[in-house]
């Protein structure tokens, strides 16, 4: 489905240059949209008393539309004389306030209700933490919704989660940051231990007014997420691990990487970075995105590559995994050559409320390869939290 004016699908016409759509629902009152907890791209809401009502959506429109314009909010634009200034968001349990009884049109009347499906573009920002450290981040979705903080893996940045963020529903308040030394964040001389990075994340959460969040760790970002859950349990609502290892101590692969990095001065060669990033995937990803991630890693000074890797190799937070008392979802790619199934089994054995989802055909960076599926599974997990 194209974003050019005049195109139509599911009763909706897109306006050129507008990140959204206007959907005309005719012949029937709009009493409710979405089904509580439903993840269907489009939810039928017609009933015997309003057969002319088309369909409205739970967080997004049709699959084709969602590929281009997501996440999405819904709100009433017109017909205020019938419905007042009502509006609702597409989150679990959302309902449209009942129309004014005297103004409710019958099913034989033609009532055009215009809904705007407004794409929530990611908003970039920078926070300055106590001590002056600046961290780059992006957020999207409803700031009043359940927060999910995304923590990227080794030498990536918040852009590592761009493919996933576009598929999250608008009722989730998603925040992705670039850790110190990465992306556009400050690159101080020290402070790259997992504990220090965890404190940075808590500082960002404080700055954004987030008391507790679902912490989503991509690869080694899971080390940071779990340390927060262990040492600051009140700040972790739940955990999601995306291809995260149990531990790296004594692993030949990371140790060989550390040896290779010792040969570089201020920066790591682009071809080395490209080879490293290509080694994390087994399914094709869009070439422009892969090049973008190579560029993001190139912004990381060689000293930060070395310091961060040394911290990961020395991390011992696996010893505290049994203290985690929040629901935990681990998602792992069956063709991951960097993190084994044994790692996942060890995580599940250690964390009481944990579950594993396996993407049989995915590699290590499964959230690059299958972002829609990852977003769906994260959404289902968050929607199920009580």
C-alpha cells in the first residue's frame, strides 16, 4: 500500500505528505475499537446492530499499512457534534466512550466518522546525567504507556533497534539509548564496566521519569538488563533477552576478538567492522541498514571496543541470576553461531520465571533479521504482564 494520495485499502485513503491516513467508517455508530489484548492487525467490531460498520484497528491498520506507518494512534477528528471530543488509544482494554445517546445514529443513517491514524515517528533526544555524561536516545509511543527500555549489544547503538521499533504498537512507550562510548553519546576515558553502564541506564530512566520498565537487552545488552534486575529489582518490571549469552568468561571467540583488537590504535578498520557485523546474521537484512550499523560501530573508538569487551569477559552477574524475580522472556536464533542453546538453557535454569522462544532460522542478530516477529513477541509478552 503506497503513501500517495488517492490510494485506497480497507476503506482508508492516504493523504500525500501525511504520515497517517483518514479512514471513513459509514453507516453505524463506533462503540468500541480493538479487543482487549488482541494482537490482530485489524479487529472486526461489527455486530448485529451495526452491520454497516467497517473495521477499526488495535494499535495499527492493515499489515500493508503497518509496514510503512507504525506505531499508530487513533483519535476522532470530526463528527464532534455527535461524539464530543472523545478519543482513545489502541492499547489493551481501550474503549471508545459511548456516544451521546440522543445523537447516536441508527444503522440506517449514514454516519461518516473520520479517524486519523497518526504514525508516531521516533523522537531523538539527549540527556545529561549527574556528572555531565550525555546519552543519546530515541523514544516512541505513548509516554503514559508501559515503558520498555532497549539496551543494545556490543559496539552498536540505539539504531540497532530501529527495525523493531517501527513495528511496536503505540501504547508501548519504547526508549532505546546509545550507551556511553557509542553512537552520539559521550565517549569518556573510562566507565565501561557492566555496573557503570547499568547506572547510566538508571540515570536515563530517572531523567525521563521512568520508575520501572521492561528491560530489553540485545545480545550483551542482556548483561546490563539483568544486573539492574539483580541490584535494583524495583526498577525492572520484566526482562527480555534477545540472543543474550549466559556468560562470556573463558569463551574462545570473545578472547580471540580481544587479541585482534589489541593491534588497532584509535579506530577499528571498516572492513573488520563489516566482517564482524555480517557474522551476526544468517538471513539477509536490508543493505542500507547493515551499512548504517557498520557506520555506527565505526563511531566507537578502539579503546571502547577493548574496554567494553574486557568488562563483558569479566562480568560475573550470572552468579546472581537466581535472584531475579520478574518475568523473563529469552528469544534466541536457532542458527546463532555466537550464543549457544546451552546458554539459553542455563539462563532458563537460573531464572525462576523465564521462558524461551526459538526462531529456528535466525542468527545472532535476530532482531535485525525478523524484526516484525520480535516486535510481536515483545508486545505479547508486555500485554500479558499483570
